[in-house]
């Protein structure tokens, strides 16, 4: 899981570093454009001189969260991650879980994003859009000359806006990884135990990072 989150975080910020061309660059569709917009917005925050230094950490992170929040469908991701247990939850429980899970993902991304290397590049290699309102944007992160990492963004269109609902790193789904963990906790312990663990994790993150 840590490896998946690490590459997912890096993938969100290195897109604008690539200055070459790829087959998809000249004829990119809307989903790819939206992913690139988010990448550009995060890069702009990271490179803003007015936001450098530890004294601006909170403001910098808030701006990055805004950019990521606009592109990631955290409610959709929360529902998919909880899987079969989602339908058993009350509206209040669903709202609470989506908020907890969304903040956990945001913080995981931000932690990885702030440590990205400008030497890494990303190539947009393929885009698929189906008639049912789903799309995928496939990319390759060029880490070293002979090391590439495949990253696929899966998106769905909600209220006219393309939102990421899953990230697949080297064939490993972020949402499926969480679903497996969450299902084990709920099945072996309880849903309440899962929520307690999420809250504890977030308390630790807030204390450490603000």
C-alpha cells in the first residue's frame, strides 16, 4: 500500500515536467486535459516562491488540497473502497466515512507530493472514453533511463465534471487495496473498529503535519 500511495502521489505532480511529445499529447481528450490541469495546479503551488519555507506549510498544503479535491471523487472512492459494507451503512455513517477516507487520501497524497523529484517525468500514453461516462488515462512515469512505472487514472463524469475514482499503479488498484484492508477489519472486528482506526490515523497525521 505504501508503494502504491508513493507512486500515486508522485504521478499527480510530475506531469508538467515532461517537455517532449507523445502520441496522446496532440489529440488529448477532456479526461486527460482534466488530469493535466490538476497536475499543473499542484506544480504551481509547489513552485510558488511566496509559499516556500516551513512557515508557509499550512497554506501550501491547503492550496494543494483544493486542487486535488476538485479532481478526485472522494465520495465515489469511499463507496468503492468500503465495498459490500457500504449499503449497510446509514446516511450519517456514509457521510462520516467518506469524510474520514477523503481526508486520509488527501493527506497521503500531500505527504508524497511534497517530496517529489523534478527529475521524474511523465508520458501520457493512452486515453479511453466509453459511452457510459467512464474513462481511463494511462501514463508512464520515467524514474530513470531504464525504469518506467505504469500509472492509470480511472475517471467518471459526475455533474459534467471528470473525477478520478481510482488510480492503478503497475496493475495494483488503490481502491482495491483499501477495500481488502477495510473488508478484513470489518469482517474480523466491526465497522466501528474500522472508523476508530481511521480516526486514530488522522489524529496522528494532524498532530504531525497540521
